């Protein structure tokens, strides 16, 4: 949640800002509990984490998730001496596994005036993530919230190199997501200052939320930043904020939330086109709430949307200890998925087609998506979790 000058702005949900003063319960690091829902692993106990993003690389980073830290002590096993466990707010991006071991990380570069990271998300390609970086625009290295400006970059997991889409003037909660052609393979000897050199292809697509609360779509194979387009917003929703757009595996659609406040939201599917119409993900007859934090999940040639629902009156982001079996009954929320068929360029009644009903995959809310291979779900807000499904 975002706080500016003491005011809570409830519509800004997905990103992590100055944390609320949660009282942390005692949870053992790398602890796990087994029950009928599967095996639930705690990721970094006690201190809050956010922006959970389940692994998209089941070879190099299996059973893991990418996340952003707050301050204090990090309860993980460092991979080397460059990863201090005493942390400042948002000073690193971390991938850790179910054993609490750090598999990969990148620290902010204080020598370059970097103040903090924001909004990291694993891309559709296993070797890349996208995130925001803040710097002190007054160049006093004080990193005061009112002095921060944000840029947007991709980072390559294989060598930690960065590629800058924008170096400034990006909103703090832009929630970027990145699509890279699945067969792309970057050569570290190529020019990392160009899209094709950094990603190994020009077939790269980016979405983020701009200052007008609209989704910007950039297709680097067709004009890049100079020919970016903005998507139409859902009608009749003045004052609602666009939250966490996610590009589909084929790179042609996006799914996202539209939020009025911390307990009122809707979810939409939309083609990545300036002329496209948002299609609301309708509540079904057994819904606890409107769908929250939707993600794409592809499996064996089929495509699904995964989302969470929470009981009436609850906020989208969980503050409960999900490892307590007493809340593993849906009382804190649940995770569902529904199969979908997409057809880009088709009339609206054919472009988005649902297949069958929504099905529950976990009786707890897991906001960070489902991994390739279908084994893991991730979550993080007050506590971080990886759930290995039975």
C-alpha cells in the first residue's frame, strides 16, 4: 500500500510502498507445513515482502520466486558475501527457493544514485525480469520519497546486465510486464545497448501503466517506444486505477485489475491494440469476490487465467498467516483458474472465449501466479509463501 504524507491511497494495490506497521508473528525460516492443500513453504519470515512472482525458469530456478523486500533482517540463506541480510527498503531483487536459499539477486547501485527498486515481475521468458528503479532527482542522495523519480529496466538473470527502457519520468506504480519471444537467446558478446543485442531478438513487447492510468503497449518489432499505443480503459470507471497488467504467452493480450479501493476491484482481458475493447472477467455463481491479481498460465497447449478471490469485506492482499491450517479453508480467500481461448483480431464475441467453469486450485489466496509445469503457486504481502500443489 502507498502512503504519501500520512494518507493511505487504497487504489494502488500491487506495488510495495512504505509498509504498514504489521506485527509479525514468529515463523521459522524455510519452514513448511503439509496438509491436504499441499506443502506450504514460508519465504522470508517476519519481515514483509511484496511483488511475488513465481518462477518462469524451472531448470535454473526451480521451486522458487522473485520478490522485493522491505527493511530489517532478511531470513534467507545468502548465496555469497555480497548479499547482506540487513536490508534497506527495496534495496535488492531476490530469487529464493523453498529451502530459503538465495538463488539469485541484484543489489541497487548506490554509486549510480539508485535509491530503490519497485514492481519487479518475471517476464514470460525465463531469462528476464522487468522492474522500476528510483533515483534522487535532486541529486542529494537522500532518497526522500518526495524527491524520487523512476526509470524502467529489464534485467538478464544469466549475467545481471540491465537494459533501460526509460531512465526517468515513470510513475512509481507503473507495474510493468515484459514479453520476449520464447525462442530468444541472448549472446553476451552482442551489443547490450540495443533491444536485439540484449534480448537476442527484436520481438519484445512491454506494457506498463502511465500517468493517465492507461495501459501503454510497446512493440519493439514494430516501431518501439516511438510508436507505443495506449489501450482504451473500461467505460464508466472514472477514478478507478489500472493495476498489474500481464501479457499473455502469445504476446497479443493482457489481463489486469481495475481497482476503486482496497476492497473493490474488477478484472479484464484485452487485446493489445489501440482499438481493442476491454472484456470483463465476470463473476461466476460461486464467486467470493471479483477476480483479483489475474495471471496467465499455459499448460500442454491449453491456456488459463489464474486469480484469487476473497470473502466479502476482506482486502485483496492477505495479512493472515496462511501456514495456520485454521485459515486453509477459504476463510482468507482462495485461488482459482479458468480455461480461456483467445483470437487476436477477431470480433469481440470471438476474441475471448471461456472454456468450462472456474475451478479452485487452492483454498488460500496466492497472488503471484502458477509456475510452468503447474507445481507451484506464490504469494507475498505480509508474509511470502510458495505452495507446492499435491
